[in-house]
C-alpha cells in the first residue's frame, strides 16, 4: 500500500521544483543594456590538421566571391553572426546539396560588429580575418549538424574556410603569418597547381 505521507512529500517536492526560478545567463542584448557596449576578443579553435581532413569535413568546396555581407544576432541572442553572400564561380565538391555556377548562397561565421538598441557589440576572432569582397576565393563549406541551426552553411575550419586565389596564385595573408600546417604548403602556390592538388584530394574522398 502506498504511504500517503510519502506521496504528499513527493507532490510538495515536485511543486517546489517546478516553481523554483531557473537561472538564465544574460544574452548579448541584456549585456549591452546593462553595460552600454559589449566587446569580446577570442581565438577560433576549430582546428583541422590537414587538407585531407578539410576536404572530408566540407560538404561544399567551390570557387566564388563575396558580393554582400550582413551582421546579425543569433536567434538566441548569445552570439553575433556575419552572413556572407557568395556568388558561385565554379563547383568542385557538393554533398547533399545541389549548387550551380551563378547561384548565390549565404555562408555564416561567428563574430562581427553590430549595433543593438543604439549601442555597439563587437565580437572579434583574431585568427579569423574578414573576407574580402569580389576577390575570388576557394571556399570550404559545411552544413550544420542537427536541428535548430542558425545558418544554412558555415565555413569549415573557421579561418581555413576561404583561400584567396588572386592573380594566378594562392594568397595566404593571415594564414601565412599563423603558419598553419594546412595552409603553409600552398602559400604563394600557382593557382592551377593548387586546384589540381585539391581535385586529387576530392576524388580520393569520393
């Protein structure tokens, strides 16, 4: 037989737990209201050790150029996202997505500067430089995993996602200063040679 006193205690405990206030950490909007501004500097840690891993971790690999850029708060307002609209010039790999030359897709990355309620929020990732407009890049792109994503696509490997290809060669810029193991062998390399190596890597993964 069920003990009535025990049943009552369980009922009271359940009610108390249900009514207890749940702590919620402040959003960026909350912080900017409290402090008048928000500034954060960090380092991206989406480390990828090799070009093979970068290729296999990318759902899309394409040549394109940025034609638009917009910064926004994430839907939960805990992060700033920068959305890059990329015009596709050539496609080297696609997986579970059909894209064609001439299409435009939006690829997002964390960080950026935005004004919320008239006050500035700056979230800077020092090893993820802004992407230059119009200049062609080879982009390594991944689709978000799981439900509830705040973007259609992200850059694979954060600062490794875009490779600038300008005037017939790979231009590393910040990647060269970082001496990243993936980028270093291709800095200042002939563009056609880089693309030939890239296609070999992609074909070896298919």
